[in-house]
C-alpha cells in the first residue's frame, strides 16, 4: 500500500508465487463499528483478509481455491463469494467478517461458476454471468438455483445493478438488461456496434460503456 499523496510505500505483504498464479482485484468492506478489511483471493493463498492500514493478515483460508482466479470476490449478507477456474466457493462470515468455519458454506460446479466476470448479489439473490453468455440466479444463502438462461453470447465484463436492473456487456458489444429478480425477465439486448471486454460504469450524468474503439454514455 502506498500513500496516495506522496507515493511512499506504507506496507508490503509478501506472497507465495507459482507458475500461472494470479490474484484477484481486492475489495474493501467495513461493517458498522468494525475494523475495515481488504479481502482478495489467489491460487496460492485462497481467501485473504488484511488490515488496510497496516497490512496485517487478519485471516486466511488457503485450502479453498485450487486454481487460477480472475474475478473479484464479493461480500453480501454474511457471505463472501469467490470464483476460480471451474468452481465458485461461498464462505460464510460472522458480524466481525471472520469466517465461521474452516470449510466453505457451499461451492458451485463449472456450469454455474464464472471465471472472468465478477458475480453480483442483489438482496437475497446471487447472479452469475458466465463466460459463455449464460446467466444464473441463485439463492445467496443456500446456492439453490432459481433459473439459468443464455440471453446472448460470451462475456468478459462484469454486471452492475441500477434501479433493480442488471446491465452487462458481451464480447460482441451487446448490452444485456435483465430484471434483478427471482424469475427470469429479459428487458432488452442493445447493440453498441463494437466489441468490448469492459464493465459498464454509472456516473452522475448517465451510464458509460467502453468498447474497443469508443466511449459512449447513455444519459440518465
């Protein structure tokens, strides 16, 4: 970690390395009156939570991820969801964000587990946008599958949720819009006319889409 004003290194955490190893982009989570945690995943260390101020490792679950990771983990409703190649692993944590067990709460097979796209949770539901273009909706607490459909082609970006709707871009540059609910409802597929590996972003002015050659905004 570096000081954002000066660039001076504040702390550095040594990690095990291996051929083909990878680390996910971390996320920061803080519950009321609890210490913030920086949580990320890797093949070598599994789940890792560190103190963002000091770099101290607060906890790890090294045995739970046995392949390359690309997608970022997410936290929602007491669950941390992480994906590695061929499997998604869900770890239950307590109110202090520490795991309640050494083992996973449940795991998901390859046909329900994205490799590149990051999952998204909305309320009690978990949505998996798979690399091949399929989308699955599950009960976050249990992993029960409510529906799985394939509205469009392969996906490299990740979904976002705005006003109860899910937006995700395909590799071919098509924007999938789904209702974030327990029953499948496709609201539309919109073609941007150019390939994309990106994730949509919301701003105060509207939604921004980046393709290989263009940056576009859908006004709010």
